C-alpha cells in the first residue's frame, strides 16, 4: 500500500499541494451541514419535513452556483473564485447561526449554498489543469483525499460539539472557511493554461471542438447517471441522520462516527487503488461503484444495530472509492480545454440537482412509507444506474496502463 501511495502522488506539482491544503482546511470545518436537519428540528423546533426541505434549498443554491462557478472560472480564473467563495461562506455561516425564523433560515441557507457552491468547479478545474490528462485521476483523488480527511475531522468533532453547543458548529465552520481563503491568497499562483494533448483513455486528442456541455450527448447521459448516484449518496446528509437518531435510537455522536468511518476508509484506500482502477475499463468500474452505492444503502433496511449500520457504511464507501475519482477525471477528459470550467461546473450541477431532489424524495419516503422503503429504493436505483452505464458507456474509451506515462513531468509544474 505504501508503494501505491508513493506512486499515486509522485511528481504532482506544488500548486496542487497548495490546493490540497486549502481544501483540507476548509473541509475540516464541515460541521454544520451534516447536522443541519437535527439542528433545525431540535434547536429551532422545525418539523422534519420542513427541515429536509431546507437541505433541498441548500441543494438549489449549489445547483445555481455550480453553473455560475464554471463560467466564472473560465473568465476570471480559479483562484479568484475560490477565495471569493470561502470568504463569502464564512460570513454567511455566522449569519445563518443568527437566524431564528424559518424564513430567515431558508434565506441564509440559500445564500450560504451559493457561496459554497462556487468553490468546487474552480477546484476541480484547477486540479485538471495543473497536470497532464493521464495524471488527472490521481489529481482528482488527491483533492478528494483532502476533502475526506477534512470531513473525517469535521463531523466527528461536530458530533460531540452538537451535544454541547450547536453555536460552536457555526463558529468553527466559519473560521475554517476564512483560513482556507488565506492559504490560497498566500501560496497559490494562478495558472490559466490547459493540459492539452492525448487523454489516457484513448489515443484520440482531447476534445477541442468547443461544444458546450449541454450540446454533448455522451456528457449529458453521464450527467444523468451522476444525478442518480447523488440521489442515493445525499441521503447521508438528509435522511440518514434522522434514521440513526429516530429509528435506531442512537445519539448524534454515533452518526458523526459513521461519517468518520466513511471518510477514513476513503483516505486509506482511494489513492492506493487508483493505479489498479486505471488499468480497468472506466465505465465498468463506475458501474460497479454505482451498484455498491445502492447496495450499501439498501443494507440499512436489514438492521438498526450499530454493527450492521457500520457494515452497510463500509459497502457504500467502497462504491464511493471506485466511482468518484474516475467520474471527475472522466468529466474533465470529455471537455475542450477552453471550456473545462463550464464542463466541471456542469459536472457539479448534476450533483447539485440531486442535492435538491434527494432530501425531498428521501424525506417523503421516510415519512410516508418508512425507512425500509427508502433504503429499498436506493438499492433498486443503484442497480439501474449500473445497467445504464454498462449499456450506454458514455464517453467510453480504452483503459490505459499506469506507469511512467502517468508521471507528472517538469513541464506540467506551475
């Protein structure tokens, strides 16, 4: 494993490591969102259905900001948009903590999601631009490594803070957003150059016809699949906390530990398995990931005991490990270099759209038909998405070997 760790990060440029640290600092303060439904229902007395609706409002902002963030990144550069996003998120997090009426909560949540949603498209665009195409899966995995390291720290600590003071969640979250902006301001140097050339999946050149993402049929199919995966994955921010607390009778701290288990496994295994995954057919690997997502959430229906909950979390975490780094690189490889920001914005839009629908659909199923129906629907959807990927193979290409060709040379450093 150590050899694979070293192989996965060998030769990655300095700017990418600066990006890694900024993302790590920012996500180490991710404490509010995982506990938002619990905060709204327990502290402000908002009904469960209304609390999950607030999460959908957050998703609506993410959706709008993802589109805008991609366009702004292409026009203004990734660094400016990332700094603006983090500074705005820090201020709005404090304002959300002060909101007490339902209307104020909805308004502040939407504004916060706009600021937060601007961050991911420039991050993914920068990660794809800083390295040659054959190293993009490793770059995406490194950024996801930072995200998951941060989210191992944040929700785990947040679970204990929530038992003491929800206000502390907002304060720490706001502070880390400001610290992440400071890291980028001090150490990150902007690079607007694209990584043109030959993709690792095919001998054909990187797309350069300038088509926007909404006029690229394979990309649209891929986006629909990602939307479906998001419907499953985002239950961990909407209905899973309610399931753990209400149905299973376990405390918030246990949900924080479930969250930490997910992110810890990603940290341990995602980077080492990237070399192995890159040797396989990309859409087949992503199909396996979609199936594991559905299966993991489906297993929650079998038991409310702590051991079964942790086991099911391990299963869907395996789906995350094999699907998401390749999905990010796959989206970047389908983009013309001059429109990479727009494509990564559209990629994040698929996730943002699922963030809107997932809490609404999950909350309705949970309230009307119970947790069993919700988790069964997740299992069926995961299987369907796997079949769609295998039948359509959007943007299909040949797998590439992982070796010297995947190393980042001096010409890619910025």
